[in-house]
């Protein structure tokens, strides 16, 4: 299993880097393992989430870093570790936990999901969401939020202090979903204070960034075919997974940059190495164009990968980008060997 942690700029939705990657081999639980033994076992799969944040540095002074995760991270142990280490998070809830309503000393008992669905709507917005079949559609979504306390499980299954966690719950749901479409509903948990409606929408915006890691997984699996590597030992697999992950990250950033409003004016050299821009432009336009834009580089790479770039064609997919990148990488290696990247072509270096 490959557990990835990405650093993402929430404004531009661009990946800053791969800040953590855990390669985990699933180990079956020993026969007759008790609750305490399971809680303390180092190979327990649920510990991946706390391992992923344990060695991350704290946020610099004046900055806020937020850990965003899907339902797999809805573990009391993980949420308690976030609090203990002074980190902020937004996690999509999986189970309907026992909660206390409000942050007071004697909260009223309730269940998470029924309580979240009972909250009054505090606002609506238009949002682009997945249509469930690989595309996107516009949806009207409503929002509600409240302060709650997560109660520690009766049976302690992780390494944490058994005390309530003061958090905020946010519910986002789709209004008037199209026929045959599964309506969107998110129940989110965060320890970042939600004081008003503006804060609530910001927390939702943070969670929207989580989809980027799914795109990274697609780049790994569909693009670089990371699951089809034919090595049979961990010693051989680990460095190959690392290399392919870096390439997948490069292609993810390039595709994200190509979708930005400034793609036609932003220099491609801000996203990829100048040698790649020089060689690809020489192949595509028969002259070196270091001033090529992200848009021009992206579609030239797709052309190299076999796309015809016709107006009716869909945007380039991961397979096309991967084929183009592998060809371009070989071309850059060849140009480097003969020193062609330093040659002058039509007056440009």
C-alpha cells in the first residue's frame, strides 16, 4: 500500500510537493489477538494516518497548515493525535459517532449524522462536483454547522487519551439533485474554529482540495502504471515507486497549471525544467521557444503522446501525457548526451 501526503496551495489548487509517502505491507492480525495487543501493534493499518503526520514539521509562525483527509482518517486516534500535536484538520466523517452538543461542560448526548442533518441551513452556493461517472456538473449546495464534542469510544482501540474532543461539524448537501444522480452530502469534522458562515465556507473550500490527492493517485496508476511494475522484491519496488511518484507529481502539476486562467501567458519554464521546454519546442515548432506558455507546452506534450489536438477532442488524459513525457524524457537525455541543449537554433540558445 502506498500512503501519500501532498502539500497543496489551496488558492491555486497546485501541489507544492510530496511531503510524505509510506509504503506499507498489510500484515494479518495474529490469531486470538486481544484489544490491548491490537492497540499496541506497530503494523496496525489504522496507524498509517498518525504516522503520516508524526514527522511533519510545524507550520511557520503566522501561517496555518491544515491536514485534509477523507473518511479513511475518521479515527478517534488520528483526531486526538492532531489535537495533541497542535495541528489543524478537516476530515470527512465516516461513522455516526456519539457526540455531545456544544462545547459546554454538560453537553446533551446525540449521534453525529442525525444531529448534523437536523441543523438549520445557513447558506447556499453553486459548486462544481463529480457526476459519478468521471465528469463534473454544477450543483446547488446548502451548508449548516455547529459546535460539538466527540466522545471517546467505550473500548479504547488506539493510543490516545480517552477524553472528548471539541470540534465543529459541517454538513454540506446538494439541493434538488438531478434525476438519477446521487445527491452530494459531506459531514465534515474540523478543530479549526468556525465562528460564522464565512469560516464555515472556508473549511468547505479546504476539503475541496482533497480531490487533488485522488488525481495524484490516477496519475500514479493510470499514467505511470505504478501497479504494473514487475519487480518482485521490496528492495526493487521501493525506489521505482519513488521515481514514478515524482514523475506523476510533475504531470499532475503540469495538468493543473494548464487549467488555470493564466495558462496562455504563464511561462512553461515555471512548471518544468527549461531543457524540456527547449527540446519539446524544437520538436514541435522546429525552433527553441523558451518563452512557450504552459498551454503551448501542455498540448505539444499531448501531441508527442499521440493526441491529434483536434477541436472536438477531450482534454488529454493520463495515458497520453505519460507517453508524451516518456518520449520527451528520452529526447532530453539524448540532447544532453550530445550537448544539443546548449546549441543555438535559429538565434536562440
